[in-house]
């Protein structure tokens, strides 16, 4: 998974402070008159999903705790431009002057709102649109811990077939699949990664159905780019093993989970809001590395294979030092065509537009 202008003018009076709830509505903390900041968060799923939205909501709580700013949150928002605008309009009416929209499909609605509300700061997760005044995108290079998690899976599999349930045929998902596959192949060149597209970010029933279908095809390790732990739980039910995503999912499937590639949004939220409070904020896009702490790999569980911890720690040290870059060649695509020559590394632009699978991935990277 990823920005100096004057301090934001107060959009509401201190006397309008009120309490709210976190599920489906508002979540607030005590007032901080000095800063007059109110931060809105827009979620594609519920904080109780145990994955993607849960991690963003943990970041929101961390922001409240660290800076004592007020926040409001809206969950289960459809990835629809008009719906996103409606939610943002409501948040601005409630006094929000900083808004984080946290799902890819919120991008166009957020862009439109940024034009309509020039005094509000907008941050959009995982997208590619921004402006030079009040609208930025942010994400992290989750491909780094994805690679490490792939190593664990590659060492664990006995069938050399790993299943990957992913959401949509977009560069974000494709990069993750490729990075995971390369990590698995780094320790087991015979690995194949079989992809099934769910065409949703969050639907536990669909996620689980796809996972079970992969298990029926002979995979013995599962992973995911999905928002809930359903894939982990499917693996546990069948006596298989799994690698989680977004949050540490060890407690969601204790007999199956081996590790997870995880997000830590809180420090970024605190850094950006603090800059706004101090009047030093600049509209800069962000794509953070594992060394920044925005992404990481969760501790390996007892289900992980022998020797995995040592190999992962060594590779992680190489990533942190810059010695190892996930997308350094030689790399070939599914057809055997060389995409990255030996010694060359994909540029950020090439990674952000990735629409091809590396050799060893089974499935189509295109929705057509």
C-alpha cells in the first residue's frame, strides 16, 4: 500500500460539540478548542469486519487518542459517486473539515467534493487522483509484507498449489498477487498461485464460497485480498492453512492462520492532522514503505512451517535496508514474456498501473 497552506478556518462553533456512536453514524471525542478540527472517516464496510475497515477504525481511534480531535465515521458506504457525495455533504454539514475516504471506489465522489469544498482537506486511500490544493491520495507498499507472507505459504504447501481470493481486477490487487507469488517462489520455485475474483471487497459469504472452491481444486494454503476473515475460516474448516490480510487474523482462525500482511494507519492519520493543526500541511500524495511502519507482517504463529521465521526475518531486513525490492527482474509474465530485465526494477508508475500476472499465477488479470 501511497502533501504549506494556512491553518484551516473553523467550520463549527465549540458550542456544537456533541456525543455520537461509532456504528453506522458518528464517533466523537472530547473537544479541543485550540484546534477546532473535526475529522470524518468513510468506510466501505463495518468496523467489525475484522480486516480492512477494522484497521482504518483502529487508526481513527488512535488519532482521537493522540490528538484529542473529534471524529465522525460512516460505515457501509456504497462505492457510488452520488452516494459518496451525499455522505461527504452530510459530514461537512456536521462540521468535518478533514475527511479520509478509505476505499478505492470512493475516489470520484471525493474528487468532486474536493472541488465543492476548497476549505476541507480530503485524503483518499488507494486511488490515483489528487490536486495541488486540498485533495491527496495515500496508501502503503503492502507488497513488501505480501512477499514475506508468500514465503511462509511457499514453505508450507505440500501440493504446490496456493489459492488466492481477491476482490477486483485492478492494479492494487494484481500487485499484491504478484508480490505474494514471487515471495512463495523465492523459497519454492514449483509453486502455482490460483486466483479467484470475488468482485466485492466485503461479503463473507462470497469470500468463503470462493475459498472453498479453491480448496476443492486442490490448494492446501489460502490467502486473500478481502476484508473479512472468511477465507481464513474456510481454511480452518477444511484442515488447510492460510495467510491473512489487513489485520492480524491469527485469532480468527487459530488452527489455520500462519501470519498476515497488515496495515497500521494510525501514525499517518496523526501525522497529517497534526500538520493541519500546526499550519504546515502540504498536499502531498503518500505511498509508504514497511520501514515507515504503515505496513508490516504479523508475528508467525505455531502453524507456520519450520525455518520460516528465520527466512522471513532475513528477507525483511533486506527489504528494510533497500537491498531487496519485490519487483526487481528478471521477471516474466504468464505467457513467458520478459517484463522486467535482470537488474531492473519497476518504477512506481509501472507498479501503480500493473495489469499483468507474473509467471506461476493461474487466472486472468483482466475483467474482460
